[in-house]
C-alpha cells in the first residue's frame, strides 16, 4: 500500500500488521502493451493520382500490410464494378481502373483487407473522366 504522508489510514495499516512502503522507495513497474489488442486497420492519404477519359489511377496508404482493390459505382446507371484484387500485402497502394466512360460520374472506394481479415475502406471519391 502506498501513502504520501503518515495519515490515519497509514497508521491503521501499520497497526494491523501491513507493511507500508514510503513513496520514495516505490516505483511502478513499466507497462507492456496488451498482446491481445491490435491497432485498428486504417486507410490514409487516399487520392486520385491520374485521370484520363477512360481510366484512373488511385493511391492510398494503410498502417498495416493489406491487399488492394477498388470498388467503383457509376452514378448514372448504379452499376457497381470492382478492380482486380491485388493480393500483394503492402502499405502503399496503387490501383488502376480501366474502361471508364468519358463524361460519366463514378464514386470510387478503396478496399484493403489484412491477413487477419480486417477490412478498411477509403473514400468514396467522385471522379469524372
């Protein structure tokens, strides 16, 4: 038990047989991180790197190695498409989507999944080729 000064509580503990440690002689042990707790998967710096009339290159980063994929939705038709899944586990991602319709409007979402199955998304970002 740790007390800063000789208080009534400290005197009581000494009388009942407890050892009382003076603050100058006590140091808390260092704390180790909880091994059961893992940081949440996060997508950051999600942006359009380049855009043409038929394709777009998007980039983003993750705080842990993950795969890379883009989901793009045509706003006019509602059609949802996915880029090919890049299974390389990386923290810096670059994905190209082709076959965009010039004059269309798309909402593009980055998708990353780590080896434990945790999923993080970035966006969506609107693009108009």
